[in-house]
C-alpha cells in the first residue's frame, strides 16, 4: 500500500468559517445535553408516578378487594350487575 502524499490543498474553508462551524456545533451539543437532561427528569418523574399508582392500587385492593380500581374493572362490574 502506498503512503498518501501530503496534499497542500485545503478543504475549502477559511479560519472564520471553521470557527463559525465549531460554534454552531457547540451550540447544538449544548442543546442536546440540555434536552437529554430534561428527558431524564421526565423519565424519572413518570417512574415515580407509576410507582405511586401501583402502591395506591395495592392499598385499595388490600383494604377492599371488591372495589374496582380501573375503568375496565368498573365496566366489568357494571355489566355483571346488569346481567
């Protein structure tokens, strides 16, 4: 395999354009990091809400097992009473 020769030609961007490109990349990277942080906060919030609902459902079923907890259970109970 031959070694590549040093090519003195530049890729076509001057110093100011490269600096502008790097600033744009930095801005986008900062936005991505902020968005990722917000997504993680929302995921954690949803996890805690789901945990809270599961805990409350367990409490309701412990104290009154016949009490409907979801809409599906309520609909099934209403249909059962109608028959």
